[in-house]
C-alpha cells in the first residue's frame, strides 16, 4: 500500500499524482474504506489543462484535489519530459470500470450521479451485476441545470448522504463536475468522489469508445472528435492549440535534443 502520494506539476501548474495505474486502483480502494472527509479525484486531459489556466474555480478545485490522474498521453509525455517521473496514463473511463468492479468485491456502496435518464441503469445492466450486489448500487440522474436550483441540488445531496457511499462517481462533464464536487465537498458524505465525464455513456454503449489499438496509439481524442464533431470540434481546436502553444519551447527543445543525439 502507498504510504503517501507524491505530486508534481505540469508546465502551467496543473498538479498531478505520480502513480501507476495499478497503484492508483489499490490506493483508491484502500482510501474508500475510511470515513473521514471527502477525497476528490480528477482525471485531467488537454481540455482540463486549458481550463486550469482559464477558469479560476476549476483551478481551485484541482488545487485542493486529493488525486489528479493524468488521462491522456499528451499530458503523460509532458510530465515525462519536464519532470522525468514514471507517471502512467489513468483514464477516467478505465478507472471507473475497474473501481466499480473492485468496489463491489469489497462490499462497498457505489453511487452513480449524472448522465441522462436511464443511462445509470444501462451501466448496471452492462456490468451484469449479480442480484446480491445490486442493493449496494445507487444512482441519480438529476435534470440538466439541477445545480442552479438550490432545492433540487439539496435533494440530490440529501439522497447521496442517505447512502453515504464509499465511491461516488460524478458524470456531469467538465468543468461542471469538478466545480460541483469542490463546491459541495463539505456537504457530501462520501469517501471517494471522482469526476468521470462521459464514462457512463461509454459503458452503457451510448457513446462508442475507441478500439484499444486507437487508444494505444494515443488517438482516442481523434476518434471522439469523429464521433461527435459538432460538439467537440471547437473544444479540441481551442484546447489542443493552447496546449501546443503553451509548450512550444519544450517541444522544440525536445526535438532538437533528439536530432543532436542521433
Ligand atoms: N451531464 C449531466 N448533467 C449535466 C451535464 C452533463 O448528467 O448537467 C452528463 C451527460 O449526460 C454526459 C456527461 O455528463 O453523460 C458529460 O459527458 P462529456 O462527454 O461532456 O464529458 P467529458 O468527458 O467530455 O468531460
């Protein structure tokens, strides 16, 4: 078991946890047992890198997060170039699947918050959860904009607190989920709270996930773009351009280093 977790920073200050995929799963499962305070876990990608620099509340959420697990090879490459550590990619969707399964084995209570109506049920169906485990899985799909209505938001939190889950997965998209978790962290009774973006949609089969070989060559983002061009083209154009420009010096230095090495 990990005694403490080490943190490093990317070039714009975004903090990340230095950890391998396996250690991340084990560590989170251990921490999910303790009943003290909410531990917020986020999984940054290039979009988050951009939001960290441009959205103050998003940045504050990251700055007080318990773990920040790099979800994207561009960020992992950057971490290796500037900090030379051994961080691995820990994608939110993969960790959601593994923590869900391991959480059930460990008798944990699991709560799924977010996603469109009916999606959480589909997730449970896909996992083919045995009947005896089903009573430990809870879900709520509040209407879009629930966080703007105090009464509905209080009800959402009350439902969660009634369960007091070990693992609370929040799928509201970014930056909403990180900001929502951080704003409400003192009101929530849950051990581990993780922002998992579109993971419910992936598992439920609503949004197709890139095949493993595409993930391995780090082109999952391109696959997602081709699947949802209307929604994502602007986001990718802005955030990828920002990421490249912000790291252009490092990129050029690395290229020169490899050319001279040859
Ligand atoms: N969503 C939600 N409530 C909201 C906004 C979004 O439940 O107010 C859900 C939406 O149904 C989807 C997920 O949040 O399942 C957002 O996924 P997206 O792909 O946008 O997240 P990303 O991984 O890109 O941050």
